[in-house]
C-alpha cells in the first residue's frame, strides 16, 4: 500500500476519549480515499495526523514505505511531500493565478516554473488563466486553482479537507466528479474528507465511515451500501429502515421471515453474530421495496416526495412498521392510499436486534 495507516490513535490533552481510536486503512498508488462521517467524528483529525500536523499516541502511518508517524516519531509536514487543499482555498488575493500556482515552486528556474504552472492549469481546465486574480474567478474555478497549486510541486500524496463545503449542493457534486477526473489524470494518490455522501460516492475509490473516533468500515462505495459492516454504517449510508426478522431453516437453506415475506440467503454483518432464537433485524433500502398491486402485503402511504422520475414513498404496514420505497413517477397515489408492496432484496443483510 502506498499509504498505510495501522491502529492509529490520536489523543487531545484533557479529553478522556481518543479523537481517533484504532483506525486502520490503506490506499494503493493512484487511489482516492474518502473519510466520511458526521461533525466531530475524527475524520479531520485523522487527515491532520497523516499530514504530520497532529502527533499520534499509538499506531503507525507509512507513506510510500516510509514510517512518517508513530508514538514519539513524527516526520515534519514539509518533509512528507504532501499537497493540501482546504475548504477556504487559501489563495493569496494579491497574487494572480500564475503566481498563486507557482508559490511552491521557488526552487525551480523561472522558465521551469512557468512551464509547470501552465501544465497544471491545463490539467484543471484553466489554461491561460495565469494573469487573472482570485476575485475574478467563480468558486469552482478558485477551487481548481487551489488544486493546481497543490499539484504543482508533484506531491507524493494529496489531502483535501472539505474542499467544497463553501459551494452550493449542485456545484459540489459536479465539482467532485471534475476533481476525481483531474486527480486520475494526474495519477495522484489522495485522501479526501467530507460529511457529504454524494461527494464521497462521486470521488472515492474507497470510503471510510467514522463514528466517535472509530473507523467503522473501509471499503468500496458499493460494498458500503450493499454490505454495511455495522448498524451505524447501514443507517448513515443511504436511506433505509431496520425491519424485525427471524431466521429459520428451510429445505433449501436459511431464510429471514419479515413483515414483507420471506427473504432468501440472509447474510450476517461481519463478524457474523449469533442471534438468540434467530431474532434479528434486516436492512431494507427504498430500492428493496417494490410497488405491486397484486402483492398480498398492503401498506398505507403516510408521506411522499416527488423526485421527477420517481416518488419516495414512506409506507406504514398494518403492524406499524414503516418502510421506504422508490416508486415510478407515473404511480401517483394519494397520501392515505393503501398499495401492494413486495420485497426485492438482492443482498439480505442482518444485524442483531436493536
């Protein structure tokens, strides 16, 4: 692994609990990782430890095979060859774009500086913008200049801390796709911090979900959604509900009995727990519940949200269980209507009864 974080622990003086407790993750060269979680979960602290801005109390950080952090050992941030992009861009307002991007290139001859500046500005689709000043650029353009400046010295690792938080929602997701493309073209290895799931899924090859200082799961975006390792990951990623279930043995294998019917091939979250008398909970996403007028299970629409091509229905079964369902936009039922529903669950993920 190009970046390897092993059992990392970071503590702040006067705080009883570790800000980061036992985090382990790895990034191969050229991969983009994302640290995702609510405010105060430890994701920025972990990023700062990788940058060398926070000392570690335990565990290790290796960068390209070099030990850069452990308890009592810390390679200085400037010696790690790391590029950083912050949420406020940190551009110098009195310098034009060219001089902003060249800020970390003072050791190069002037001609080589100009060549590298032109190269990275072309990489971020801002070729020829050297004479312009930050106040003449849009927020998205300023962010790309900040990215070009961080890439200019050819860092070993790029760190991005909530870089789009000052932008509106639509621009954030679009810029996340653009930044991913830029980092991939540059062949950069990067670690990105955000609290926004759309950003995380748009940019990340691997995503780590943190909660109260602990890394709950480090996995691909698809695996996080389909096979969450903990209840927190299951509830934090995407939308869904936990339905009570019971595991029973059939001739063809174990099934999960739920209020929506029997679900085949249930998988326990890792590590597999033992369920007393088979009692457990099953995660049901909105795409796991289908509208079917011929289905024997009926549910009342208690809320609906129109999303163009589809509705998101909140449905209540006769026993009081609430589930969510994506329904095609031409099925425009009224709140209070009863409709038929059936499960369509490809990955039946079970958790201890909660």
